[in-house]
C-alpha cells in the first residue's frame, strides 16, 4: 500500500506464508516461483545435499527396508503369487508414484520438514506433522539391534530349545512349538500368559530402542552432510520423504525422482523375493526330510 510500501515486498518474498494456497496470493506466488534467484536458492539456514546421488540414495534408503526383504515376499506368497505382482505394479504407478511425488514436491517446494509443511498448508492440520513425529519415535528398529547382539552367540539362542533348570530335559513349552517362536515370545517380548498381567517396559527392548535412536541422532546431527553417508539404512517412519526433499533445490525434477525411487524399490523387492523364496524352499525341504525320518 502507499502508506506502507514494505508490505508488498515482504509478502512477495514470503513463499512460506500460511495463506500460500489462497487466491489473493496466487499471482505473487507465481511471480516468486518464476524468479530464478528464489527458485534455485535455499533459505540461508537450510543446507543442501552434497550431490544428487546422496539425495536419491537417501530416498531409496527410506523406501527399501525390512518390509522389502520380508514383508513383500510374505504378501506375495499369501495373496496369489504372480497375480499379486500384477496388481502391485498397477497400484504402484496409479497410487504409489503420485503420492510419492506429492510428498517430494511438498518438501522440495516449501523447504521444511513434515510439521512445517502441514502448518503451511493449513494451521488447522499442523497436528498431522506432529503425528508423523510420534509415529517415527515408535518405529526405531530396536528389535533389529537386539537380534544383532544375540546373533554373536553360538549356538544361536533361537536355534535350540532351552533346558529346564537343573535338568537335561528341554522346556516342554518350547518342544510343543518351535525354538524360534519360543524365543520370540518368551525371551524377546517376555509375553505374559494373560493380557491383564501388566508390568514395566521390557528392559532390553527399551535399551535397544534408545541405542538405535542415539545412533540415528549421531548420524544426522550435522544434517545432510552426515546423513547422506549413513542414512541409507535408517529410513524410519512417515513424513521422511518430505524432510529429505526439503534439502534439495526447488528447481530439481522431483517427477523423475519419484519414478526412480519407485522403480528401484520394485527391483529391490523382486530381487529380495527370489532369494527369500529360495531360502524358504531349502529350509522347507530340510524340515520335511527331518519330519519324515522322525
């Protein structure tokens, strides 16, 4: 306005205004988007990824995890095999890639994490970003770390049934099931016989989750400079695509990135499925022979 000429310049440069989606600001936003200086420059307090390779590997590292190695073959085996693959690939391109592009574009355009992006879209739904953080806090792979530590024993604690105290007889509960199932419920989860029987959190799992988050914090404390070198195996929780994309210039072609990440995830899933099925087939043959002899 003539009385306060500074208002126009501030609103023009404020690309992260809460009213970013309103009609009255659309023209100013388009002008800002067309500005090469603001298009390719990040805010001074927002660092860049060292290079495009690190950025893509970080995205792939989030999408390719334990679900790719085990969950995908499990779903394929229990839902029709080849027919499941056809539906999966179809839904990947109809729903998966557009949603992936949406998250990447939001983070890349607004250059904020999940909480900031949702607040920019609307202050009323800012709680969605907070919910993302809450879910992430519960998704640390404490179980992975616990099993990793236990795997340094010989023989593996889940490969044989434990003996009863002061006896050479195996635990009858373990004999009725399998050693792996017994180890999971009695040693890892320390599950009770009834749901009414409460208690304190399991100590070894709590320590595992704490150590896992400590490793993640140490690896990401310097931002993209350090997370690009360790981050490949630490893709946790929801809203991570938004956060990862917020460190890339706005001129980046996130459409091609979305297709690349989706295709790499598909290739990794199919490759893992081949090895998982081969291993399961071998174990099933061995167990069948043991059962026949017994």
